[in-house]
């Protein structure tokens, strides 16, 4: 796959950007804390990066499909590069107040809102049709690998220099991504219909809702994030502190999840299941395993192994499902459908974080995690049993226009 010059160019730029972003997320946290910021203020900064994604992602998908994925991604990279460069310069010159961190986080979040759905539409343009599954597997492995390497590298650089240096490097990584995008050779885009952006959004929604398998799996992951994954991310550290050994143990669990994601991405290479959505759903059976093991007070090696299995399944299922969507949906609607899926799947995330704590206080963290694991297994079984999901077959190497 990396022998394809167009995809290799894009992949290297994207990987550089992922690594910079992963490093910068750690640097911003320590920069806020080192400047005297409280946990509440840090939460404000982190929320400032998430809210624009929820607000603008649907619009980002519409604009990417209307005006082209590359121009939108180039604009997003330029905005994020400028935000990080200005933040790094401000940090080197002074001690910025919290609102400065929050403002630049909002710009980065807005950039993500436009870049993410455009990426879903660009991938089929830079990867040969027969290699689309491998392309998605490599992109998933890159995201997971950057999630492992970025924080570790950031810790070294912050200790040796300063958070400002890491944020400056993140600005440079967005520039590298933009340069790679600018050098791509893309096929000409056919002219779209002369209609309003709102009509474009309605068309994207129609493509989404008329495919039962797409609606079903999106609802599955919306409820998974609400009932299983959100509580795991919030209450996992609590139980880790209570009986596994604290932060180091939790870091081991999450590192194993990321390592499993890398492994799953590699295992997905050259695999093209005849029933991709059924295969993706089967991979989701393991998502609740680490939460179940925590609920059972399993020892650290068991929980870490469960996280490894969950990460592997997430990467495998993600690669299969994404490839099927890119092959079965009209190419002109991919960014819009990606945006609808992403917003739908993660819209209830804040509610999950807000509700998991009170629920744990009322019925116990182990009960909440056990329920989430049981729900994950039950929902996967129900989805797998539905003909609309099982009937989705792998299309020929060509894709709809």
C-alpha cells in the first residue's frame, strides 16, 4: 500500500500531524497546570476543544463534499498550524491566561470539525479501489501508534525543554500535513448540483437514513459510548486507584488498548471479509471485556489483556466498517455521512461522563461497569442477528459515483 506514491505522501503527512497532536495534548495539560491552573480551569480548556467539533462537524461535512475535501483539509491544517504557532510564541514570551489556552483550543477543535469528515471522503481518492481496506487499516494503525508514541515523546521533550517546544512542533506537524496534501494528485471532481448547503445536508441525511445497516450500527455505537465506553474511561481510573495500583496501572491498561489497536490495524491488512458489517459487529463483542474484568476485580494482567483484545477488535471492526461505507456510499456524500455518524456516535459522550459518577455513587462503580459490559455484548448480539446488517456484502473493487 505504501508503494502507491499518492497514498504514501498523504499517509506520512497525516502520521506526522497525528504524532504532533498527540504530543501537544500532553503539553497543553502541563502548560495549564504549570501556569497555576486548577482542575476546573483545565476542564474548561479541554471542553473548549470539544464543543466546536460538535457544533461545526455537520457543516464541515457539507462544505467538504461541496467544495472539495483537499481545500477544506488544507484550510483546517493552516488554521491549526497558526493557532499552535501563536500559542507557542505566547508561551515563550509570557504566561498566557486560561482564556488564551481555551481560545486556541477552540480554533483547533473547529479545524478538527472540518478535517475529520473530509478525511472520510478523501481516503478513496488517494487509495486504489482494490487497496481501500488496507489504506483504512494503515490509517487506523497510525492513529493508535501516535496515541502510544506521542505522550511518551512529549514527556521527554517537556522534561528536557518546555511545553512550548512541543506545541511549536505540533504547529510544524500541521504544516507538514498541509504540504503533503498540497502535493497530492487527485482526480477531477464532477460538478455538484446547484442547490443550497442545507439541501446538501438533507441529501447526506437521506443517504444515511435510507441504509438500515448504517443507522443500526451508528445507534449501536451511540449507546456503546453512553453506557460502556464513557463509564469505563471515567471509572476505570477510580477502580485502578482502588485496587490495581493507581496511575501506572491505568497507564498500562490504556497502553495495551492502544497496542491492540495497532495490532488490529495490521491484522486487517489484506483482509476483505465477504460480509464486512457482520465481521465488524463480531469484532465489537470484545469491547466490553476490560470493563467486565474491572467489575470482577481481575488482576492487572487480566485487565490489560482484555484492553488489548478490545483495542484489536476496535481496529479490525473499524477498518472493515469504514471500507464498506466508502465502497457502498456515493463518493460525493462521504464527508457528510461521516460527519453525521461521528456527531451521532459521540453526541452523548458528555452525558455519559456526567452521569457515570453519580450512578457509581448510587449503585457502585463495579455495577456500572458490569452493566456496560453486559450491554455491549447484548447489543452486539442483537445487531449481528439483524438481516439488514448480515446482508451487507463486500462490493466489487469499483465504487459508486
